[in-house]
């Protein structure tokens, strides 16, 4: 039997609440039309561009619609609008439409991801409105009808919006509510009781759900913090912590113990900090978790660091450097010897910048060795050494041994002491390219910091070729950012010299960005090339501000200047630049 086409959303079937965000098709029947014709009819792209893409698609494996998307001539939401019109279905704007969580919970997350479809509202007592990326997938419609026992009315949204919606509707509060039936143990917790409660199915489900939710939202850290009554769950997304849920008191001991068991920590020891690690497979890819437990006055708190290699794009194009800065940086790390340093606070993306450089340099002709603490991301073709203080393997001892392993390029995870700095500098002077990180607030301070560590000024002046200082600022959400005018006095009050008002964008907030106004992060950089004049200042032990003045006169853009340029381009906001660069940048 030939399956019937996906049901259409008729006017009588449309839900009365919520109403906003539904665009009805102009035609609900008629002859079949090419999708490219519909795109032109709706005014989403001009006929000439569409014809060019049709012609180009004949010699490639991509459809005309994919080529239009690649060229920026068509948006993902515009394509979804055209698909809906072609099938005579409604189109949903998820920036406006408010889905019903109770409808979304009728199918599993796995099914929603598999079919790229999820119920978003009740049309009536017997009918569901289902948002779909591909309305022609009649098997998905049939399976969802079987799962829910209801009739299905399809509406079209983009694949990007479906993924965002699925992540948003998996509410941790619902999971906590599902586990409310666990008995509270008011007696002093014994180790055996903790282990048994940690092995309970509701506790396992809750911990797995917290970690899965964090990975889906792109969180870098999960904080589990008891406050005397409940357990507060916070995610760090794009560098900013936000509370996500609260776990009931009766579940706290079981949740903490479950995380400690997963990471092979001693659940009987609750008086001293412990650290461990665990590997999980989430959504088909591997994720490493670094777990730290800390005793507090209200009980043990746990911080989980999420290392998701698949979410980190380590390429020069993804860093966000301006053209001039990228050229200066690339010229430095493509030299056959010398030292290139990345500086900034913890979590500013220094390691990612160095990994991007190593990805460019990674060829079979080069022997690249790294020593890191810890090895966060494993790259093919590199020899990566993990620091192990218990076994006597420190940065300095490992670096000394690496020099006998015939390296061409060396990466040192961090210069922490004089001995490591001395070996790294000497390696750069003996024909090796050395990449490393250092904790300073700006690029010029790296020169003075090394000299203060006890490295001779003539060695620093000879070895260092380039210093990159950086911060990570949150990107404005491209769906909801709004134009604004920033007065000159506001810029000056934030430490930015400007005599004119600046046209820019500010955060607004929508469902796609979790109403934060931001989604993703971009680097803010200052790249200092060590010239002869700067070398002279290093030999004189000149202060960092004098080195900075010379570097600026030779074309170096300060952190705030690079940030302001990204504000003008609508990439980030002035508030973000001020937040990440601080008052002294």
C-alpha cells in the first residue's frame, strides 16, 4: 500500500493557543512544484541566482537549495518557509511560537532526534501539531502517530531550529520531579547506604540527564553545589554561569555519590578534595569529564569539566582574528625557530589558539611534541605527553627529555616556573619552534614577566618572536540582536577613547539563545611582534607600559580596540568587551 502524504495543517485544525508564529501556506493544493520555483515565487531569492545554482548543481553532489544556503542567498528559515509552501503546510517561527512542553514529552528525545520532528502543541483532543524539518518523511509521521496514539498535523521548521528546540525542551526540572519518590534518609549517611542510593535508577537517570543536558547546551563546566537544603545545578555556557535546576534534598547524597563512583573517587572520603576523570559516549561521540570534589560547610560540592573534542573547531579561520593580526601571528609560527607565546587568564582560549597553529603546522615532515597538564584534546600526528607529578614528570623534566627526542616543534602547556621558562627559551634559540602559554593580562607584560622569573634579558630578547594576548567574548545571537547607538560618553566611561557615537548591536534575547542574547564565543586579540625596538627595551628591563607604547606605534591593536571593532561589526556587544577586557586592558 502506498503511504498517504504527510497531513496538512488546515485553518480549522490550527491551535488557538499559542497562535503567534504560524504562517499559513498560500496554496494548500494544486500541481507539484519545484522547490526552486517556490523560492523565487516567495521572493526569497532572485531568479538569476537560482538559475545559476541549478546549473552549478548539475556538476556537483549538492542541491540548488544547498548551494543557495552556502552562498548566503537563502537563510535556513527561508528554506523551511519554501518547503512548507511547496507541501501546502504551515511554517512555524520558533522565535515567536511557544511550544507546549507537555506535548513535546509525548515522544522520547532519541525519537525526536532521529526523525528531526517533535510535537509542539495540541490542535485538539485527538490531534497533535508536530514541527518537522522534512515533512515528506511519512514514516516519521506514522511512527509518531503510533507512539502518541493521536492524529498528526505537520508544520515545517528549519533543521537548526529543530535541534535547538529539542535541547530547550528537555527540562531538568521535569527529571527532578520524576525522581521525587526516593525515600529521604535522615540518619547519618553510611558508605553502604550512599552506594546503594547512588545505584538507584532515578539517581542514575538524573545524573545522566544533567550531563547530557550540559553537553547539548555546550556547557564547559557543571557545578553541583549543596546549600544546606537543596543541590544547586549550574552550567557555565559561553563563559558565564547560570542556574539550571535545583535537586531536592533527599537526592543530594545520592547524586554526589553517583558522580564520585563514576569518576572512581573514594565516596567514604568527604573531608579532603579529590579529583578524577571519566569518559562517556553522548549522542554517538566521546566526551571526557574531569571531576573535582570540594568539602564545604554544607557538604561536598562537585565541579565537572566537560571536554568535548567534537565541539571545538581548532582552525585559524574559527579563531576570529582580524586579517592583519592573523597574518602577523601566522608569520611568527611558520618560522623554523623561535618562541611564540599565548597569554591571558584561565579559560581565555590560549590552548585552542596554539592547537589551531599546530593544526596548520602538522605535516609528516615535522616531529611535533607537546607536554601538557592535562592533555585536553588529542590530535593525530602529534606526540602528546601528560604531566605526572606523582611519577616525577613535571614540565621541566619532561621538556628536558623531549629535547633528546629530535623534535622540530615543541608545545609547552604552560610556563609556570623559572626552570621551565629557561629550557623553553634555550630550545627556541637552538633551532626549535616553541609554542607556549603564560599568565599575563596583556602581550607586553609577557616580556617583563619572563625577566622577572629570572631569565636573562638578552635571552628573552633573542628568543621571543611574537606574543598573542586574548580573551573570549560572547557572540550576539544573530536571530535577535537589535541595532543601537552607543554615545561617545558611554564609550569613554568604559575606558574606550572615542569622540563619536558608534552604531552597533545589543543583546535582546529569544528562545534560540535561551533568552540570553548571546550564542557562542569569539576571540578578542592583541598580537605583538617583537621588533628590534622592543628587543632593545627588553635588554634595558623597561616596564611593560613602555613596551606597549612602542608596540602600538608599530601597529599593534590593543585588546579593547579589537573588541570595539567586533562591536562595530555587530559580532559582540560593548558590555561583553568591557566585561572580558576589564578596566585595565
